[in-house]
C-alpha cells in the first residue's frame, strides 16, 4: 500500500524532502568532505587540483555510466574491464601494424559489440544470471586477448592513432579532453535514459520485468541493448584511457578495477535490484571516491593506506544509509543481494 | 493376441521409472554430476597418469583448499547473500599464519587458533554489517574486499621479507602442509570432515534448517520467529573461518607468502559454486553441489595447465565451460518440474469385465430407501469418510479439519472434538480394549486411546526391493480392520499420489496400492499384498482367517487369507461391481456391507483399455479437463461370503446420500458416511440383530 | 667469436631439421674425404637429447622478456630434437605452484624445468622437491632463496646499483633530491635484491630523499601510473624515479607526461632491452636504462639446458653442478642504441 501511495506525485515530493535516500546521503558526505578538505587542506581548493580530481575519475566515471545503464535494467556487467582493454588494444595493435585507422577502429568496436551482444543474448534469452554470464564472457575476452591477436599484453599508443588522440590525450581550454569525453558520455547517457522511450523502458524493466513484459515492452531486446550500450561505453573509455596514458595494459583485467566501477555506481544510489538511479547518482558516487582519494593524496597517504581509508569511508556511507533507511523484513525483495 | 501383448506391455514395461527418477531430489544435482563425469572422462583420456596416486592425492589437496572457501560461499549463498571478500580474508589469514609461525616462531596450535579467530573476526565484520545492520551483501562485501585487500597489502609489505628470511623447523607445520594419512593429504581429511559435518548440519539439524528457511524465504522465516539476523550474520562468520582454514593449509603447503595471494579468488569461488548448481538469491544449494562445483572447476583449471594450453586458450575454454554447464543447469532446474508434470502420470491397462446391470430385475435395482432417513450433524461435519460407534452407542467420524468428532448418544445432537489427529481420518476400527485405530491420509496408522490421547502406530513399511521411489512412507492409508490375534491389516490406496490426487490415480488405474499388516506383538509393519488397484475397504472375514478388500478402480472385491490352510492366497469374491467400491463392513447376519462411492460409465471403462489415449490426455489437457470416474451417485450393497449380492440401498433423489464411502451397522441401524458429505445418515434396518456391533469391547482384563 | 659460433649453428639448422638426415649427410662427407675423422663426442652429444623434455614455467607470457626467452628455447629444442613446453602461471602465484606440483607428480616427469620465480620464496620448497625427484631446475632471471642446478639472469643487485648511481648523478645537491622507488611484488627478487643495490649507493648519498617506496603489484603499469600521479601531486619537485621494469614504467612515464613533467623528472629503469626500451629512450621518456640483454640470456639459458640434459644422460643428479650465469649488463642511452639496435622477437636467431 505504501508503494502505491508514494507514487502519487504530491506525496512523492513530500517524501523526498523528508527521506534521506542513499544518493542524498552520499552527496551530503561528499559535500562535507569537500568543505572540510577545502578548509583544512592547503592546495585542495584550486582549479588545478579540481581538474586533477576530474581527470583522475573520468575513466572510472565513464565505466560507471555504462554499468549504471545495465544495473538500472536489473543486470550487472563484469566484463566491462575486459571490453575496455582487449578491443582497444586490438585497435592499437592493428593501427601500429599499418592497418587503416578507420578499419582498426571498426575492428575494435566490432569486437566490443560482439561481446555486448553475447552478454545480452545469454542473459536475456538463455536466462543465465548476469553475474555469471559477464564473469565468463569477460574471462573469455581476456583469454582472446592473450591468444595471439595482440603481440604483447601491454600495447603502446601507436603514432598512427594520433588523429584520435584528442578524445583523451590532449587538453581543451586547460581542461583535459578525457574530462570532456566523460561529460559528453554523461550527457548522452542522461538524455538516453530520461528522454527516450528505450531509456524509460530500461527503468520499467529494471523495476519489474514481468510487469514490463505484460504491458507489451520488448523486454528481451531492450536487455540486449543495455549490454550493448555498456560495451560501447567501455570500448570508448578504453580509447580515452589509452590515449591519455599512451599505453593500454590489458593486464588491467586482472585488477580490481571492476569492483571500483560497481562501487561508484551502487554507492551513488543505483540500486542493484534495478529501476532506480541515474547519471547523477554515478557522478555523485564517482566524485566522492575521487575527492577522498585526492584529499588523501594531499595528506600524503600511501597508495595502500588510501585504499584502506577509502574502503572504510565507503563502508560508513553504506552503513549510515542502512541505519537511516533500514531494511524492512516484511517488504524486502527475495534474492535481493 | 494384440490385447494380450498390450496388457503385458503395460504390466511389465517400467513406464513409471522416468517420472519417478525425475522426481528424485538428487536429480537436482544431475547436471553437475554429469559435468563432473564428462570432465573426468575427457581429462583422463587426454592426460596420462590422471588417476595415478600422486596426481590424485595432489589434486585432492589443492581441491580441498579451494573447497573450504566454496563451502563458505555456499553457506552464504544459501542464506541469500554473497561474500566477495573471501579472497582477501584468505590472503590476510595466509600471511598472518606464516608470520606467526616464521617470525614469531609460535607453535602450530596457537598460531592456527589465532588465525582462525582472525578469519572469524573478519567474517564477523561482514556478518554484523549485513546481518544486524541490514546492509546489502553484494555492496558490503565488495567494499570489505577492498578494505581487507589493502590491509593485506600493508601487512604483506611489512612481513613478507621477514617470512622469507626466517625459517621454521616445526614438524607439525610441515605435516599440516605436506603430510599424508593413508596417502590422503591432511587438507583433504580436514575438508572431508568439515564437508560431512556441514552436510549433516544443513540436512539433519535444527540450525541447518533455519539456514535453509532464512534463505528460502526470508520473510516467512522472520514471521515464523527465526533469528534471521543471527543466522545471516553467522553465515559470514563461518565463511570467514573457512577462508582462513584454506589460507592456513595453503600457507603450510607453500610455506611462503606472495603479494597476489587470493586476488581474483572470489570469482573462481563463485564460479565453482554456480557451476555446482547453487543459485544466487538463496535457499537452493547443498554441500554436495559445493563439492561437485569445486572439483569440476579445479580439475578444469589444473588439467588445462597440465595440458600446456596457453593462458589465453585456458581462459577461453574455462569461460565456455562455465557458461555451458551453468546454462544447462539452469535449463534443467527450470524444466525438470515441467517434465515431471508431463511424464509422471503413466496410465496402465485395465480391462474391466462388463458392468452388471442395475435394472429393476437385477439385485442392484435402484430404489429410494435412503431418501427419508435420519440425518446427524447436518452442516456441522465435513467429509466424514468413515463412521464408527462404541459400546455406549456414541458415534465417531472424521472431518477434513483433522479431527475425530464424537456425537453423543442417544440423540446425537451434542457434538464434540474427540481427538485432534492433524490429518484427514479415513477408515476407523475399535480394538477390544476400546482403542480407536484410525488410518489418516498422508500420515499413516494412528490410534486414540480411551483417554483420548493420540498415538502414532506406524507410518512406514518395508521398502520394496526394486522401487525407484521410496515407498516405505505411508502416503494414503485408507481403511483397516483388526484380526482376532490383534494384527492390524490396512490398505494403502496408492504409493504414487497424495490423498487429494486420488483422481490422477484413477486415471492411471495401475497397481499402485497395497495391503499392509502391522503386528503389535513385534511392532513391525510389513507389506503383505502389492500391486493392487486402489485398495480401499478392508473387512475381517466372518471366519476370522481372511480379510475382504475392495479395489476401487478395478471394481472388485477379493479375499486375502492371512491364516488357515490357504494362508497367503488371494481369491476373487466379486469380480465385477457396477460401481467403485469403498469401505466394507460386517453386517449382523454374517454378510458384508459394501459402499459404492460412484457408478461406472462405459466411456471411462473404455478409456481404461486405452492407456495411450489417457497419457495423451494427461499431457495435453489441463487437469480439470481430464476424464474422471463418476462419484456423483453411489449406493450401499450387501453381499455374502460367496459374493452374491443380497440387497442394494439407494438414494434416488441424490439429495441426502448421493455418494457414500462408508456404512456401519450398529444395533439395528445403518450409519452412512461420505467423504464429500456434510452429514451422517442413520437408516433403520429391518430384521437386523438389535444388539450387533462390529467391534465389541472385550470384557475382562484390559490391553497390555 | 660469437658470430662464428652463431653462423655455425645457423648452418646446422639449414643443413637438416632432423639429426638422422644430418648424420647421414655428414657420414657421406666423411667417406668422401678420407682425411677427416669422426668426432667421438658428437654421437653422445646428439643422442643425449632424444626423448628428453623441458618445461618452461614463466610468471607470464605475452611480454617481451618471456616471449624472447621462449623463442630462444623453442629454437634450440627444435634444432636438437627434444620436447619443449610452456606452462604459464599467468601472474598467479597459486597457479604457478599448482603447475610445479603437477610437474613433479606427473609421469613421465620432465627432465628440466626452467622456472621464472614470482618471488624469492613461493616456489623454493617445490624447486627443492623437484630436484630431489631428479628434475634439473634452472631458475631464470628471478632467483629464489635457494640455488638449484642453474641460474641465468641479470644481477639484480648490480642493476639496482647502476640505476641508483645514475639517479644520484642527476639529482645532485642543486635539486630537491627527492626520489621515488617503484618495486615489483614485495618479495620478488627484483624488489628485494634491487633494493639492496639501491641502498648500497643511496646510503653514501645523504642528500637523496626517498619520498616513497611502493610496490606496483604484479608489475602493473596502471598501478605504477596511479602511484606516480599521487607522488607527483605530493612532491611536484620530484627529481627522479627508479622504476622496476620498462613494461611497468610505461605507466610511470605516462603519469609524468600527464603532469607535464616530461623531461623534468629523471626516469631510470631496467629491462630486457627490447624495442620498447628503444622507443622509451628515443622519445625521451626514460633517461637511463639498464638492459639485461634477453638474446644473450637466451643463449646462456640454452647452454645450461643443453648441459643439464647431457648431465642427465650421463646419469648425474640434479645438484651435481650448480652454475649461476649472471648476465653482463648494458646501460642503454640515446647514443648507444644507435649502434646496437634493440631486439624484437622477430630479429632473434639461434
């Protein structure tokens, strides 16, 4: 009964004011930390440093946006890091061996699309849990990357790709182009999710797939689409990353980057049970993580200590949310992990 | 000729096997078992020495190390959570135990103790956050994964060189890692012990059932008053302890710490659990599945590297196999229920003799004798399948609410709950000491003492030697009578269906039922006659050495000699009735009353000879559109020991007693019960012995 | 001298791919020219390789070091006719121990294992066990705490000294003297032995301040990049970086380039001297590079394998000869790479 009541527009706004949801809590924590750092940390609040923060989170943020699209549709895509690394490295390898720039790009993007489709088809049509599908396809793609299509696991940025270096490796009015790329992706995803029919379908499907099917939405094709979008964003992020560091280390697949991606998405308030959240949530989550890391850098914390403190702060953020919005045993969704 | 072939084909071909096999609980684990067999077959073909003792024991050791963590993950998954932090916990405990042993030179026992404690502590952090504070498991363990990992990185950075430069000469430590007992490594022994203990805990103990309940339906568990929070929290603690155990064994085997210990482990562990068939979302999983998943994943990963496949190809193969096996398992899980539904019903061939006529000149001639009779408890009882009276003329009947009701003599106006037995009471009989024996559908044979205490007499019999389904439990004990020596003979109508599914059994009309004997002297229950077609009423023969029993769908009455010169023989009494017989009871003149709960029809009789037709029907139509025996009109008939029909009583109006499942003669009256009725009838018998009662009470010394 | 030897080997390969054919060919030459005589060592030499097997257990494949060594070992195995296999641990120590364990237990056991240690202890126990089982263990480039039949690799202590000296020379008293040290896995030979080299030099130069000494995990370039970014923000006046390996330090130089400090921070690194080294040196990302010459190491490795197989054929036990071959080191600079171009897998020859 509560849920039907809260869907009425008036009560919804009223509830919003009173209720501190996770996004608001994370945003408040971000503001508090930001203000605290601005006051107590010399060198934090200046343009150079703020740009630094943005640059450091742009790739993570982009991956987060792709992940958010999938998570809103009640899925998860753990293959994003593999899709970020291998197709990008393929493009770079092909370009360095003299293949035409356009063809090299098409090859990389096609590989990414193939895996996006595979993820989508397996989860939507074969009904394999997304967690396992994407775990396996990610592993498979990383395997493909190691079985001969790349000369080495670490591929340097070839000069032949310099015509597209502007997507992440240059600066525009003092702003690194990777930040601009992040902004462009954020706007695109936001428009897609909130202003297009398909975007709204994703929300509906994430909220209740059975209801969405009953109302006649093409549930399975839309699910395929969301993995496709995630794959495309991942390969774009890969190109941005490679152009900004001048190298693509495909061994990044072995690292815990994917956990950080899931983290910024869920931390910002995109619920894993689907249908909730949006671009703003990802940005909030990413900003919080980026700011904490930057502040600790200035505080001269070591890399490991930064991870530790970051983790503890995130844990506190989740715990506060949980205390303020406790789980109701009566209405908790079965199988919602 | 063809008919004979058809008859034998339906009698001996094991049609029921497929459905019963599919219904077995362990079929749930079929896909991982087949996957394991394929894996072993393939790699033992590819790799020489796959089964050599050293390889097997080496595999056992390493698989056990993985198994500990998979087991922990399994518990967490069953409870409905997920623990991504296992790899980090494992790593911390690994470096901790090495530090304690090498640098602190601690003896093995306290070092292991402290490490296990550390694992429990790390698990408790997850447990408190997720169980008590209600955080989301995925997100929380994701963050603790990062936190524990960075803790490990810092500890490893501090301690690694110390661990590398100090050595230990502890024999126990060495034995833990590389020791064997009966050429099986210690880790495997420890794992086996823990796996078996966990299995017993999950399937046989209260705590384990709580775990399954919380995972199966958290909300119901909460409403049922289970300590949901504590169960959830403790699953993470156990997961932490098991991860630390694995870290200890790995540490003891390799005796060195490395920086990448446990990284990416959650994924392998999760993959093992999922390949084993454990499902995300809780409630589904078992130790067997965890072990199967572990062995499959371990064998694949280690065998691929033994075959010197390149890392890339190994990853691709692994990914394909994961997807293949889990997709198969998910399909299996989804479709097994459907397959059981389609394949379980397997109609048999039943060639019924022609039905006797009920025309005016026949002994079954329809009349209206039961129309104007006294009604007892109208609207106050539901489903009185059987009725019985005691020495003091009080009337007893069962109701579908699980009660035995008593109407007090002489006017039967006052009704009380005589005993609450908890299931639908069917046939009833008094023993000479006044104990009321009751067959309870779905429960077995029970009795109510004169003090109104309900006691279980028996609920199982000996299991048939070659049955696929376990037929030792009583599913539908139907009617009983008591032999002079105290042995109780009772019928079990079907071993393949529950009471409310009697209609499906009628569609099968194969020998699914049996007669069982309970011997109070030895307290043993034994099946005496098998393969009966819905055996229903049971009545002691007038000579005291045989029982008469009715087979409802076969429309016949037979006699089974349990004593005397013909002991063990079954012979026909009435080979063809015009309807479906239910209970049989004694009449005061030495004859028998038989209740017919419904009358045969030619269409249904014909379909009994067309099993393939009925099978098609059961597959293609919804159950409520299946053919069903008519149970709208029935009657009571009286027959003698030779099976000649002497009398028939009908209610032509179809108002009071259209359907009769039992009748009991008592002191000049016939009392009528019906499982779909809301009343008991009382019919005044002409020329009946006014003092007759079927189960007179013994005078003299009471029952032992 | 080397040229003569290598041309000799090259000739061998071109004459015949199998020993049988080549023996026939040679014997006909002997018969034709009466003045020649049979080399008594030859037959024993060639027969000692038949039916033997060598397994290479690298920490990783797909990067120039291991691909280079692999190429050299593969070429020799083909030329001499023994079995050669690669079992890749793929940056997973646990997988590596699993591979070694199964090699020790499998039947037939390999004759020689060439092992690339991820750290100084993880494989030590297993290496000892393998030698006890009669398998010759040759450690490659990264040495564990125990010595086995053979070791081929750069002298990590010496590399550390050379890198530290170049940084010390650059970061004189006029600079901040702030130095960042990047290491591999904490207990990897590169981390612990190189550190010794660093300390020997740095202890004599108190003006050098080590602002951070951090592990890049599994030689992970993105971790190197993150660490360098952090340190550059904390210490914009950073003077030098002592990197652990050229592959890893691609991340280091990317961070420096990102921060606009290219050319202002002195980067010293080491590696196998492959084409990546030349690229980094040429574009000025790396200022000092210590090469341990993978083609040369490959030759040493092949020789030790050959020696081990011959020893095995003579019935000797694995610990009979313990031979360490520390690779001669070269410091590459912009000038020197003009004369000695960097190698790639395609330019390698046997």
